């Protein structure tokens, strides 16, 4: 069995979830962490028994013992940092959204193909076995033909003005942080990209999207509808409606370990697959398996799907008037 040395780039909030998830792995371990703050890197390293610390991302990338980097910084940095990792010959698992727009995602995909290195968006829901089993059951027609999907996702961040979600220069807003789950999980279940989208939204004083309400239509005639908010605490549930029944994904629907399947308003089946750790472990193991198989991404969250989700978000941002600073949308 191949083993993999991971480097963590940006040991902030979500990097802790990653570190806990990889701890029991038989294949992978974190051997280095890089932060702009040596103190932050050292604290993180101590907590998770990590060998090496760097106060410069590039220095970590020059370490020949590191195979793969987990990028855990705010959205606006992902494109440049993923590019830097691939150019340094490292495989990369990038937190969602992998880039700020579809053009950046396309450029990274081309680079990963050219370098024959993994470029994986860490859209963790997509790797959960519960969601895969649900997709299979839906394909088999347990609730008839799927008609539409409805979901909402929201947390009240209005008092946390320092949060990256409030900042346009960090590609903040509810869509890229939260709405991405509704779009991506709907895409996974329907196995289709929308052909038309209608969205309305409310911008904050900082000109990022506070709420978004969107309707997506698919060529098959199905729909997906979602709301996302960084200003309201919502139900965080998803419903999948078929001609003969419905499925309910309780909160938080994107942390999918339970799906409740109903027919004629009676619960007929539960799909329940508890996470061994916290749900991040699936995407970590899948990334390493892809490298072993010389694949540049997983079929569970392909490059085509990452680009498709980014295209939807580009379209919605255009419709509701969210414009990030041009430098973070650029390709250079
Ligand atoms: N999958 C999930 O459930 C989940 C949940 C939360 C977040 N996320 C994703 O994870 C990513 C990071 O989110 P987070 O909440 O963990 O971020 P965070 O804690 O705010 O920041 C993570 C790291 O990014 C760097 N950073 C933060 N603000 C910066 C700034 N203004 N300028 C330069 N560097 C900055 C810092 O790296 P240094 O240590 O080097 O300074 C920091 O340690 C985002 O893409 C987010 O969407 C995913």
C-alpha cells in the first residue's frame, strides 16, 4: 500500500476538522503545516503531532517529502495557491469552492491534466456513502420519478462582521460558502447541470450576498430550488420530491449520514451511515485512491462537475449583482 505525506496550507478553522479526520488513516498523515504565522503553525503542529512547520507556503512546497497539499484558506486565495502547488509538483485537495469562478477552475483543470497531478475540490458531501446509496435508490425509482429538490442553508453571521463571509475581497457571501452545497448535492442526485437559472438576492452593506433565492431548471424537466443565507438561521434541510414519495435529509443535509424515505407519507426506509470520524475522511481517502490510480480527480466530484457548479454560481452572482474585486477573479 502506498502512503502519502500531506501538507496543510492555512491552519485556520476547517483545517482542524481535516486533521481530526486524517488521524486514523492507514495511508495518509500530515507531515507538515505552513502558516503565515509561525506561532499558528507551531500550535497546530503540536496539537496534531506534525513533524515540520513552515512560516512560508512556498518553503513547504519545496519539501520533496510532501506528496499532497490540503488548501484550507479563504476562497479568493484558492486559485493562486492551487496553481502554486501544482507548479511545484504537488497533488492538491482544495477546500470548496475550488476557485472563485468557472474560468479559474478551467485553468486549474488544464494545469492538473498537463502535470498529471490530482486537483480535487473538497466538496465533502459528495464523497459520503449515504448520498451515493440515496442516489442509487432514487435511480431505482423508489419514490417514482424525481420532480424537484428543495433545500435551504443558512447561518446568522450578521454580528460577526470580522468573518470572511462579510468580505468581498475574500470572496465572501452566502452563495460561495453555503449555497454551493445545495447546487452541488442537487447536481449529484440529478446527475445533470441546470440549463436555466433564476435568482434574486439581497446584498449586504459590504456588497456580498446576504441571502440568495434561486430556481434551477434541468433539461430533463426537473427543478431544484434553494435559499441560502449568511444572515438567518435556517432549517438546513433538503427535500427530494418524486411522483410516488419524497426523501427528507435532516439538518445539516450536506453532512449526509441519514436519509429518510417516505411513500404516501409513511417512512418506508432509512439510509443511515454514521461517519467514522467527522465526514471529512471519505474525501481524504478518495483523494489518495485517485493518486494511486493516476486519476486527476474523483468521479464523485469530477472536474466537469466542479466547473458546472462554478458556472451556476457565476450566473447567479451576475443576476443578483455580486461583483468581487477584479484581482481575485483574474487568471494570472
Ligand atoms: N467543508 C466544510 O464544512 C467547511 C467549513 C468551513 C469552511 N470551509 C472552507 O474552508 C476554507 C477556509 O475556511 P476557514 O473558515 O477555515 O478559514 P479561516 O479560518 O478564516 O482561515 C484559514 C486560513 O486562511 C488564511 N487566511 C485567513 N484570512 C486571511 C486573510 N485575510 N489573508 C490571508 N490569509 C488568510 C490563514 O492562513 P495562515 O494561517 O497562513 O495565516 C488562516 O489560518 C474556505 O474555503 C471555506 O469555504 C469548509
